[in-house]
C-alpha cells in the first residue's frame, strides 16, 4: 500500500485518508475517491489530499477485519458486519466467554496493524453482547500477513444450561429466617441467566449428618448441581460442609480460593455432579468468587483445584480499607425506574391497570418489581383514571406523575415521566404496567448489563421486549418521541448502541385484552 499526499488530479481510485469538509457535505475518510469526488475537491480549491492506494496483494481494512474475526470465532459467537476496519464479535447465547489467551497473543504479535481485544476470560455474557473486537489500523494489510492469522479457533461462548439445582441451607438460632429468604432470592437471580432453577431447598440443622442426608435425598430427586449455604462460615477442611459432602459419598476438590470476597468457598463432587459450599459473601448481590465458580459450572465448564488456584491475579474484587492499595470497586450505576401506567385500556374495555393477577393489581405488580430491584427511585406515570391507579399503589414508596395529555399517545407519558428523572441518574429503566411477569430479578439483569452510552434491551426467542434500560445519553432524544411507538424508532436508529439481554417469555407478555387476562388467571378490577 502506498500512503501519502497526492495532487487532487491524481487521487481518483485511491482511498481518502482524512475527511475533507466541503460545501454540500464532507467527503469522509475511507471513501474510495471517484472522478466526481475529484471534481468537488477541485471546485473547492483543494490542491492535495492524503490518500492510500492499494497494491495487488493488499486486502482492504473491512475485508481483513472480517477475515481475522472469522478465523477466531468458535461456537456461540457470530461476526457483525465490518465497518471502518472493525469487526465486532457478538455472543449468540447467555453463557461464559472462553478465550484461548495464547492464540490471541499470537495474533496480536503477527503485525501491529492487526489488533484483537476481548472481554476478560470467563466473563459471564448475554446474547447480543459484544465479547471481542478486531480492528485493522491502516486501510489495508498484506494478504501474506492475513495468512499468518489462519489457524485454530480462539473465542467461544459456552452456553449456560438450565440445570436443576439442589439447595441445602443449614440453620442456627443466630441466623435469621429473613436472611435465609433473601439468600434464596439472590440465588434465584443468579440462576436466572442460565434458565436454571432450584429443584428443592432443604433447610437442615448445622450438622454434617444432616447436610449429607439432604444431599443424598436431592441426588435421588435428580439434582444436577448442589449448592450448600452454611449458617456458619467454613473454617477447616473437616468443618460441617466439607464433612457433609464426604458423608454423602462425595469428595472435596478444594477448600479455599484466592478470590476476595470468596475465600471460604468449598468445591466438591458427588456422583459426578459438582457441589459448591457457598462462602458467606454469596448472601450479597455483589460479585464474589462464588459467582466465578457457579457461572462456569452452569456453562458446563469443569473447574479443578488448579483452575481455582489460578484465580488470584485479578481476584481482589472489593476495596478492603484495612489492606494497603486495594483495587477500587466499580461504582454502582444510579438507575431510576419509570412505570408507564397512563393508558386508557381501550382493548380491555375496562381499566386494565387495576385488574388483578394473584389478587394484586397489575400496576402494583409492576411498581413492586421496580421497588425490589436495584433501581434507586421509582416513579409511576398516571393518566386514565388516575385515582384508581393511585389507590392500587397505596403504601408503596413511589412518586406519581400525572400526564393530562395521555390520550395523545405513549410518547406524552414518556416525556412527562422523563421530566421527573433525578439529575444524578446514570440511566432509566422503563417498565410497562401491564406486564405482570417482569420481576425484580429481570430488572436487575438489565441493570447488571448497564454501560454508559448503551441501550439495554431484553429479548425472548430473539424478539425484543420490555422493560428497556436507557443510559442518560438518550433521554433528551427519547423525550422528543411522538405517537405510540415509544422508543422503538430510537432503538432502530441507534442499533450500534444496543445491548440485547436474553431473558425469556416474561419480557414479551403484556395483558391488553380480557382473553389475555383470563389466560393468566387474572380478574377484572
């Protein structure tokens, strides 16, 4: 490739290296210059331009990026259409990213013109999430250079499996039942991305024999993964949890891990199935060593004692003031929640927002899902029959915002609600009040995927649903929407900023008709 300044008259057929602003519109860098472009440049008085001109053995940046990406991808990963010398690699399923570090290092040593960057090894990822990117620095690379990249696959996503999980929790008088209940809810949320479910929870005495008996019983019931929460921390290889695993006929693979928080984890095996003795930090929603192990096991990735021993570098996950020079934890995003409950329910024939499912009004179900999530504030936009909606929300710590123009379309309710968003919010998750299967755990899945300048969209079988989490970057534009389309047009216009999170049918079910309400066992309000 030849690169450098040329007279405008000699530029046809070359690639423009730097954008040139002209009356009537700029000619952007990367444009293959034609005679028409040359004429515009001459008319504007431009004498020289910097260009790249390809030789016969050059491969253009987009084609090169695609070739490198295709050479690296394995199962569970697809390659997006390349642009400006970049090809993004996208997860096809919820799972764990598995990277051949040696292979990536090898590719990055071939030529500085070729770069590959990935998420950290064994990161948990969602379908639609970018897991790696290939960027070609110049406008072209030699075909022989690309040939050196050919070889074994290096980037895959091990898809999560919907395992049946046996849960054993030991009890002591000092451990409150409310703590155990919260632990169960957090575990359910951790299992949700994999579609895994707790087959059975056994609460037993804090005794090795009781733990063993529960594990044996859950084996008979078909558990594929066992999790044991001890009422007291494990402090020795012979303590209650490891002793219980052995009494059940299993073995202890490892006690202790070099991840903090998470040090006191136990990994065992029972009849070919993994057993995890959870450390106390697993009672918290914050990332800890328990997450690292559970995510791999749910994705079908074997975890050995050697694997755990290798987790120390990068294993300090939170700031511990008593220790020198800790790594600062990433700040929790400040996400506000907005529940849209202003519609006139024309298809229902009655105010659907006060229709009940399980004895609870639809609008209250939505508000409680938002309140139980990591959202910092919750506001509900009312419109049609606001007194009925507010009565259904009685006693809940939510703000209400009335939209007198609700009949003009959903967009007016969006604008009214967005005006109430706190100034310090990093983003907002927008829930629809007629979706009773959206839970706090689902909202938290979206918040966990939050990143600045992104739109986080849940999916069901590849189709987009609700709620949607918007970073602050898009709020001003969102407030200008019109009609009933809500943010759909904005999502379509910013496809490059969309992160999809595969959830399931819960994000697709809305209750618009009497038939839909009856189908889920609901009753008119």
